[in-house]
């Protein structure tokens, strides 16, 4: 096992396009770190630079105590699992697992021992004689994981390994990866664009946008205290509701929206210097609820109701702005109904409207 350190890592292509702008962070020995962001944010490019599949334009990359900028991929002691299974179709599961070990000239006893251990860990023991075409998608992805596992590397790199699976398989293989990490304690770096995967798998998460690191923290810290509007909107399903307006203290604290509508903010406490300032106020769907007190409420019209079993998403319209409220199952509101809603003033997020950065009182 090994730690990984990125110190001001940059990637600039020959065209002048900058794919990664000075990424710096440490991944602890045995940590499962997730790189997450939208398509084109640089997360897979970062992973490929760690693997040695992309040249590093600037900065220093270390695995363990060794700088590996110019070390070939085969000498970095890493193993990578790709989005596609990339299994050899004419080889059995056992032969696919053994292939990389044979190339590295391991003896037969070592190969058999490692295959048996990986097959037992991943539940592949009964499939060793099967060809990839005889396996389900989830089973093929487990073989791809096993092929990396038998290498016994210091660092596992996983590049969107669940993208080709259906929803049920994604959940089961995601659980398998989490269990595998707990069992092995090996350093893992996992790339995904799916914020649910990021939140459920990562011990820490690196959020990227346009090749720049936006925030690094634990899943719940990112959810509860996003550093900027991008992180606030990207993590969380449904996304955070965001209001743009001017703070005023007029018969209680209110946010005066651009169209003149007033949003009551209940018992929220803000610095006096924020009054009269245009800011963005965010609230998670679970903190936007049917009002218990009429004096801190506002009327919103029901547009769409989405019951999903153990919870209900109520899509609302307030002064032309779409909102989402997450409520527990109960008698559902009717479409077009006017509901009295209120913000939970203890769970509001404040951002600078120009920079998008979180405001700290």
C-alpha cells in the first residue's frame, strides 16, 4: 500500500488547452478517494496521469516516497479498472485473471494462489472456467476488478467502472467495491460523474470543475457546508434550491428577489453588513417544508409531485422560480394547489453572487 501526493499537477495539450490547472492534494495510505465532477472537468485526465497513461505537463506526482513523473506505468505498482471490462473474449475467467501475472513472469504457484484468493473475495470461484460472453455485466465487472486485485498493487485506480451497468447492478457492484476496500485496506482512487457513487463510496471527495479543484472534504462535510455554488448544486439529489436577491430587514429578515417578491427567512441570523447586499441563499429540499408558522411562510404553487416510496419530491413554483421540497409520504398535494412553505433558518447557505464563494459570518 502507498500514499499518493499531487503537488500543483497540470495538464496542457499541444493545442494549448489546459485540462488540469494545478491540482494539489494528498491521498492517505489505505484511503478511498473519489474524484467527481461533470464531463470534461479533468477527473479522468488526473487519473490517467497518476497511472502514467498521460504525460504530466507540470508539478510533481509521488506514490509512496517516490516521484513517478517519468516512471513507466508498469513500474508504478498500480492497477487500473476501466469503464469497459476489456476482457479477452477467447479466454476463460481464470485465464483473464492470470494473463497479467504471466506477463510479469510470476511462477505458477503464485498465479494459482492469487487467482484463488481473488475468486474467493469476489465470488468468482464457480465461474473460473466460463468465457466472458457467458457472464452477466456485473460478473464481468467483478472479473475486471479481480484482474486488478491479483496484481496486489499499492494503488487501485478505477475509472467510472459502473457506467455500463444498469441501476440494480450499479448498486450491487458499488457495494462490492466498498466491501473490497474495507477488506483489503488498499489505497483506491475512484473516478465518477455520479454524485451518488461519490457520496456513498468516498471517504473523501475531490470535486472538480473545468480542470480546477473546487473543494476536498468528507461526503457529509461537502453536503452540509459546500464551498461554493457549484459544489452546492452538484452534490445532492435533488439539487439545492438557490434564491438570488437582496437581504432586507423589513418586518423580519427577508430576501427581496429580482422580481420584487419577498422571501421570509424566519429566525435566520446574518451580519448587519450583509443587509442591502445582493447574495445567493441556498436551502436543501429537506429544509424547505410546509409551514408551521404563517408569519414566516410564503405561498408556492404545486407543479409536479414525485412519490418515490419512502419520500416525496414536491416540485413548486414561487414567483416563477422552480423549487423542490423533500417530504415524507403522506396525503399528496394536488397539482396547482397553493402551499404555505417555510425555510429552515438553521440550515441556510449564503454565497457571494459574483464569485459564487460561500459567505462566512
